[in-house]
């Protein structure tokens, strides 16, 4: 199995919380900027913690505060959007790879015009990924890695220029022999993505490639990283909001409904043992964000905004 391509598939399952969705109604402001939140109340015997991640970040921008490390150490379980242990077994890897491909032998070249397809082909050729390897892969899988240099971001690669918060927390959990868990399964996420027509997915992919910054242009990914480092979860949610985005009609499916589904699962986990939840920072803010939804259920959420070490 191509290790780089498999990491790209794994990364795909961690990208949905990027704030790429239009939001027509203003979110209820939290007015508290923090990535780390203590969760107490509702008869919890010990606090649990919520941490907002950015799924990939440059090594020079990566940080974990002492407060975050202390909160992590105080917990007995770490829970991700999906359990990374689910991605490590050979059977799971093969199953996920099989689900990468479009049904009925459909190809990306069937979904785009010749000119559009050439734009996509040229882009992946520059990454060293020829289209004959990718033509049958579901376009949303490709969108996850469209602007990433896969050769510089393999987990466990000491020369990697990029770091995944999820993989870092996963390694910390393994070294402490902590239990790991997920708020949803990879199969569930795939079922959500498969509800989006392939033709729409193909144009999402094209849009993500065409949105790459031209020389001297605005680098939207760097804007997101800067917001992340400021720990401003509200601004992160709105950073790329656009009602014109092809993602906008699927905000409820891919973001809001998932937040709502997570709350009872989180409640059950916190009642069992102190849990460290690591989910994309785009899920935290707003009226339908995890912070506000937990407060509506009677939990007390306290921001812990310590400065970078």
C-alpha cells in the first residue's frame, strides 16, 4: 500500500471541521478566545477537556501549551472525531482504500470538461501524483490533499515539515497507554460524503485547486493558521464563510448535524471517566458549535487561554 497516499486518505477524514461553509445567520458570540476548554458540572466527578485542533500545521507554527499538556495528563481517555486506532489495522486500511473509489467504474474525466480535467491533472502532476492513479478516486478524497505536499507530511517522519495535532495526541496517548475513542466512525463519515453527488464533489475539487493563491495573492491557509494561533475560534468559523461556496448547501449535513450528534456521546464518555476531546477548532464556535451546545445541556465550560510556550 502506498504509505503517502494512505496518509492522504487518513487526513481526509480529519478535514471536515475547516471553516469552509457559508453561514447566513450570525452565530451567538462566545466572546472567549481559547482552544482549550474545561468541562464541568452536570454531576461530573472530575472535569473533562475540549481542545480545538487544526488538522495540519507547519512545524514552525505547532504549539502545545503547558496547560494543554496538564489537561491531557489529567484524563484517562482521548477521543477524536474518529478513533485513529481505527485507521491502523491492516483490515481497516484495506476496507478504507476500497471505499475510496467511485461506483460503476466512473472516472473524474467523466465529470469535468476537458479543460477542467486538465487543470486538475496538471495540479496533481506537479505533486508527483499522476492522474492514472487518481482518476477513479472519489473527488472529495482528492480535495483533502489538493494543496498539500504529501512527501513532506508523513506522520512519524522526522523530516516532515507538517504536523498533525491528532497524530501528536495519538502518540501521546499510546506512550501513556491511554484509551482512545472516536465520536463517529470512518464508515459514517463516508456515508455522509457519499450523499453528495460525484458531479458536485468534482467541482468542489476544482474549486479548491483554483482557490490556491497566485504569486503575491492571499494565502487563505496561512490566514487560517494565524487565526488558529490567536485561538480565536469565532473568527476561525467565519474565516472563509461564503454563500457562493459549493460547500454551503452541505453545512448542515457535514458540520452542524455532526456537532449535535456528538453531544450525547460526549456526555456519556465524560460520565464514565475524564476525557480529553480533540476535534477541529471549526466545530467549537458559534450557536451550533460544541461549546455552546454543551452549555445548553447544563455543562460549565471554562476557557483556558494560556500563551504559547
